[in-house]
C-alpha cells in the first residue's frame, strides 16, 4: 500500500481583497512614462501580475473603485510586456 501525504493533494489559494495593494500597484505603473519603462520596472511588472488577476478585478469592482474595464489598460500593458 502506498501512502501519500494529505498536503501533497491539496492546493490552497488565499486571496485577500486589498485596496492599498491595488492602488499602490496602479500608482507604481502610472508614475512611469513609456510602456517599455513600465515593462522594465520591477515594481510595475510585479503589480501588473496582480492587477490583471481575475480575483483582483472582482475585488476592484466590489470595493466600488469603478468598473472592471478601468483595469483594461493594465491587461493591455501586461500583454505588451509579455509579447502577446
């Protein structure tokens, strides 16, 4: 009989709806000039991965910050940065 640890079978995803993280992420990209500068900036690039996440977009809307379409510019920028 083969024993498999319980923890190897479970994947836990924890998401916290964080107003500050959203606003800081947006600011880290918005403060830069060109799309290339935004892609090359570590803080902005990291923020993009957070800002384009479906849970973050839902959070943005649920906090009353605006419609999901407000984040389209970050989705487009993320695609540009990744050559899509």
